[in-house]
C-alpha cells in the first residue's frame, strides 16, 4: 500500500480583481508524517516564481470544513455550501484561496483510509527519532 497521497486541486486566488484566477495546487499527505498535510503551489502560480509549499495539520484542514479554524500562519474556514477558504500568512503578505470543499473531503477520506484519525501516533517511529536526536547531540 502506498504511503503517500497526492491530489491535485483547483484553487481560486482571491485578489482585488473582480475575477478570481484559477491556479493549480496539490494536497499531499505522507503517513511518515501522519499529523501533517502539505499544500503546494507550482512556480508559475506564485509571485516569486518558485514552488511554494505550506505545511499544516490534517486536523486543521478537517475542522476548517465546518468552522473557522486557525490562529497562526494558516487559517481555514467554510465559505458557502461548496467552498473552503485557506489563508496563508507570511511576512511578505497574505494569500487567500478558495478550494472546492468536495475535493478537500475526498482528500481527507483518502488520508483517513491510509491512517485513521486518532491512530496517527502508531505511524511514528519514536525509537528511530530519538536515536537520531541523540546521534546529533554527540
């Protein structure tokens, strides 16, 4: 069984212009990092011209489908019946994108099949992680 799930999504960038441009993005989940989700935007879709990747908790993404969640760099909230808003805050500014809630739900269902919610800790190799920390401390 695969240990990684990647799902392309269509994100709509909220901008001052009346029409929200559509940009490609990818949701990424790796069971080796079972609490985290990554959302990646390709270089042509970013102001800097380089790929941008945001990492945040799977729990935040799931909770944001129902209620406004997040107080830090990433915030998620529902918008109407079929959209979810993701806000990415950085020193350079804030990016706000709309994603279809159905795409987010399908992604989260796939991640839950790979690693059920509440059992993420079983995927962690704490002995290996501790050994790496101890090796680096010497």
